[in-house]
C-alpha cells in the first residue's frame, strides 16, 4: 500500500507540472496571437481582431495587451479613449503604453484640445525616450504648444529636444514658425513699450493742466490693428493705467 501510495503522489506531482507547462505555453501562444492581431489592425485589417476578441477576452481577460487591442478596435471614440487611459493607468510598463499615449494625444489634437494633447505628448519625452513614436510625438507636442499660444514654451523645448535627441527629425515648418513667432513677439513687445511711454506722457500732460480750466471730453486714437487680439492686448494695458478705453471696429 505504501508503494502504491508513493506512486500516486509522484503521478499527481508530474501531472501538476504538465498542467503548469501547458498553461504557460497557452498564455505565450495567446500573447503572440494578440501581438499579431494588433499588427494587423495597424495594417488596416480590423475584422479578424473583432471576430477573435470576444473569445479571447473570455479565456485570457488578464493579459494587458488584450486590453490594448480592445481599445484599439473600439468604434466609439470616447469609449476607446477611456479604455486607453485605463490601460495606461494600470500598465505603464507595457510595451504598448507609449502607443496608448499617442492615441490619446492624437484624439485631443484632432478635437482642438491642444493643451490637453500637449500634456499627454509630454509623457513620451518624460517616460519613453526610446519609443518608436519619439519623433512624431516631439513634432506634435511643439505644434500643440504653438497652436495653444505657447510659442515661447515651444521654443524652449525645441532647444532642449535638439540636445536630448540630436538624431530626431523636427519639421522645418515648425522651426521656421517658431522663429517667426519669436521675432514677432519681440517686435510687439518693443512696440507696446513705446506706446505705453507715449500714453504715460499724455497722461502726465493732461493731469498737470490747471484745475480751474474748463474740462472737455475727448478721445485719443492710440492705434489701428488688423488683429482683434492685438487691440484687446493694448486695451487691457491702458485699462491697467486707469484709462477709460474702448475698441471701435471700423
């Protein structure tokens, strides 16, 4: 009886090893299949992934890349972005984490939410400097900053990117636009300072007139601008100096 009992134990142990090995190979095979499906989706074939996903989710729901695939083929954009965010939240070390970030940032960029897009794009530079998306993310990040009116910040990051990624390809279009924006901002700043000096002299001249002199109401045209943004900026500066200022559209 002891001999038989010992044999049974050995068989059970052997059986457990076989089960573990079979499960391990099954998971590895599924991971490889998921990777293939993701590559197919990137190549434009989404139907095969959609057909296989339900069964794979029932059998291997805990495989991170499967969650990424689920987000990738979701036709509902809002739902897809939510899944990408959830995936990144729990699987930052996954090989698909940088892909999820790019999907989220591209979504916000196309929606015109440039500040939100830049926040996500910045994560590629911070956490995944070896990502295959690095060049695209840098260019999109600089574009997002520029479109959100942060040209100075974009110019600073441009210099940093040149030092950190000497082999990265920054679009000449972006570089030229940032140079032009930098020169324009400097010119506007110089013009604004000159204008404020003139206004201050005018203010001093008016306030030093004799108090008993008859007062008249009058307006002084400070400038003419083709851009409403520039006019608003000058108006706000004058309001800060306690001038009753308005904008007339002609």
